[in-house]
């Protein structure tokens, strides 16, 4: 994408973790960057704009579900590119607050699209940040080598401490080979966002690029939101000298990707014409277990070893990591940071903050106790 001084990029959810990290590179590419955000109290205590958001970014407070917000914005701003980050993102929380998550993620996206039509605006690209949550449990492989889709784990199995699908092994997630099959309301809303944008974009000849992000973490992550950010939550526990509790058996695989790599990946997708019309997976290129991540954090803080709690969380999947080979073929991008690098960057950033909230037992209304006679 050619950098010009007379172009405008609109970032919905622009005050969030990813939007704030992405802002500097957007300012290098666009003459005008606008951040639209509702400043949700759960994410932004005191409804304050993040201090790390560059002063050159225009700030607009508003709810994506509000038609008036869109009309007022588009009466004076005609974005050339839209980066659509705005979403309620609590996977577990979405099970208990389905209407809220659906309203913001689906209705909010539809309101944006309707407003573009009303104002006759056809951006040259819309990029949606989607999520690995769309895959649900993804694909697994039986002992005889045949792949299958196991579907969502049953409550009976979780209560019994049966975490895996017996006689099979998980496979990495890739947009070209693994169809969406979400296990959470949040995941359902992200699938809906993708489909809305694809359908609308085809109708109005607006290129749509979709990036599905794995577990994003790093400096700038909210330290007050109890429903997102397992890595920052683990850091808050360990820095207080607590043993980090591990759900299930602690061996769930995850693809922890540092925010720095996510920001450069999104920028590369904006720059690439080949990304338009594609769905690309952004991850670290490897998987770790939850226990691996917890051990790395405990080691940084010299905290007690993590322990298996036997609890589980509704809406969680057993394993999730991305096959990023197709993404590397399309984008001029590759992840740079290892888990150890990322943990050190995150924990060092947390220690530099002057107002780290005490852990004190974050609310987790969807946590349930499974079998307690597991072995690690």
C-alpha cells in the first residue's frame, strides 16, 4: 500500500491493546489516522484514552452500535482504509453475556456497513481482525491417520476430567483446511463478522482482508480486565508470590504471539494486495502448553511452581495453534519473538508500571471444578 499524506485510516476499537500498538505504523502509512472507541470501563478504567496512543491519532469516543456516531463521523471523515478491531473479546464471559457480545460484534459491524452505504463511502480496503476462536476444537487425527472434527467437548466429559479426545491427536488450525466450528458465543460472533464483511464487500466491490489472530499478549495489555489476557493475569499472580493455577491438566496447547509480531502482521496485510479476499492466520509459528507459559512467568518472578487446579472454563478449547505457512507465502512478514522473549518483554513492562492492580482473585464466573485426581 502506497504511503500518501492525503489518505485516512479509521481504526475501530482504536484505543484497545492492538489498536494502540498498531497506531505508530499506521501513522507512517496514512496522513490521517482516526481511532473510534467506546472506552469500555472494563478495559479502560476511568474511561481514559491510553497514554501510549500517539497524540497524532484523532480520537473519537463512540459506540459502534450507535447509528448517530457513524453518521457524525462519516459526515466529516471518508476513510480510505478501515481496520475493524472493535469487539467484545471475553471468550468465557460471552457465554454468560451473549446478548452484549452479539450486539457489539455483529450489530456494531452491520451499523458500520450501513453507514458506509448511507454516506456513499467505498473504502479501498477493510481489514478485520478475527480470532482463532472461530475454529473451536478444530481438526484432530485418529490413530489410523484420518482427520475428523470432534466438535465441542461435552459438559459430562469436562466434569469427569476427560480433557482430550481419546485415541486422536490435534492438528494445527489453518483457514484453508479447517472450517469454522466455534465453541463460544464470542467465536460465533467472529464468524458472523467475517461473513458479513465478505458478503457486503462482494456486493460493493470493496476488498476485504481477514486475519485470524492466535493468543495475543505483550506490553500494553490491559491489567484490569479480568476476562482477557491470561499472560498478564499470570504475571500479576506470580509477582505477588502466588502459585499460578493451571486449568484442566495444564497441557492445553496455545499459540502465544507477541503484540509486536501481530502489529507487523496486520501492517503487512494492509500493504499486500494479495491479502485482499484472503483469510490469513497470524501466530507465532509454534505452540506451547499453558504450563510452559506459566513456568516461564514463574521463573521470571522467582515465584512458586504452577499447580494443576482441576478447574475448567466453559467455552475454552483443548488445543489451538496456527499453521502460518500459507500466511508466510502471501505476506512479507514473519514472527520474530519467542515465548521467552515475549514473557520478558511483558513482565518487564508490567514492572515499569506504577499502578499494577493487585490480583486478589479475578472473577471467573464460568470456571468449574472437574475431576481432581489428575496427574500432571
